[in-house]
């Protein structure tokens, strides 16, 4: 699996300055825990379980409950599309992977 070296460097700098980093994903908890353990840069993981699918509104509610009104800084895998804009697709129908440089 490819990892964004610029984002991993940012997380390492953030933690070195006393911050915490959490992997928050809609992926199943075992996958999230395995990735977090492999990378070794996260303080904790928040992921989907058999009881809750941590995506969309459920993720937003979880973040609000976990981090309170002060919120959290979110680093996305890729830039969020504007509402109503469909993901670009290749001629074979598959989604095109888009990654952008990390911008805090």
C-alpha cells in the first residue's frame, strides 16, 4: 500500500511538538489497527465495527464526541470534491486515484 511521505512527515513533526495523531476511517477496525501498527505514528485508531459504520455523519458525530468543541485538524487522503461533482472515471469505468500535496 502506498503511503504519503509528506503526510507521514507532517504527523511525525506534529507528534514531536507534543500533538497527538489519530487514524479515523470507515474501514474495519482490524484493518485500521494493522495500518496504525505498521506505520507507528498514530496514538489511537477510530474505525468501523460491527456496531457502527464510521462514515459520513457517523464519523462527524464521533469526532465531535471524541474531541469536543475545540475540534480536530483533519488530514484527508485526497481533496474533498465540491457537492454535486462526481468522481472522475477512467475510460474503463474505474475511478482515477487523485492525490494532492498535503496542505495543513
